C-alpha cells in the first residue's frame, strides 16, 4: 500500500468520525429543532479542531485549552481527565502518577499499556475507551472505580503531595 493510499484511508476514517461527532453534538444541543447554518458551521469547526488536535506537552496543552488524559490497559480503562490549566505539578510527576495509578488498577500489566496524552475534547462525546470510557468536564474526572482516590490524585495534580503513595 502506498503512502498516498494510507493517507487517503486515514482521511476517510477521520471524515467519517467527524460526521458522526457532528451528528452527536447536533442531537445533544438541538434535540427539538433544526440548527441554523451558522450553528452547523460552528459545530463543524469545533469538531475539526478537537478531533485533530493533540499537544506534545503540558505547557502547549495549557496554552491550547486542552485536557490531560491518562489511561491504562491499552485503553481498556480511562483513569482520569482534567483540564491542563488545572494541573500544577510537572510532567515527571504526571508520569509517576500514571505509573502509580496503573500499578493499583492493572498491576498484571507490569506498567505496559499506559498512555498520558494532551488533547482537545468534546464534552458531549467524552473519551472513547473500555469500562465505560471517560468524561470531559470542567474539573478533574476520575473513573468511577477510582472515586476513593480522587482527593489524593487532586492533591498530586495541585502539587500539594509528591505521590498518591506518600503523605503530604
């Protein structure tokens, strides 16, 4: 398969995803009426911006008003999502936090299958993943099975504690 064919295939998949996301958002925001052309354009622009935008680091994610996502088990569980602007620890601490969460949730994977990403998201769509996926909110969201850890995770993100294993 040539590079041109791969690019074409990826574009077709991306275009299909965008169309599906536009429909979801349209149905959520306008359940009882047909949106205007201007409203449809705004939805389309929002989908394009969010679907295609991934950031390289925390600083760029903060500048781009993006979210931090952590997942384990190769996407089988979304651990958390938080607006990057609400993260006050450094990236090394974030990597440590992800490793500690993964050790608690999926120790059988020996640290494999984790992911820390910075991306734009669409609240109505959330984060695709196993065990119910994840949510995109205006504050820290953690997987329901991790609710008991939420205050400690928040403290790490706030820079108030070095680890979920250590006290303040």
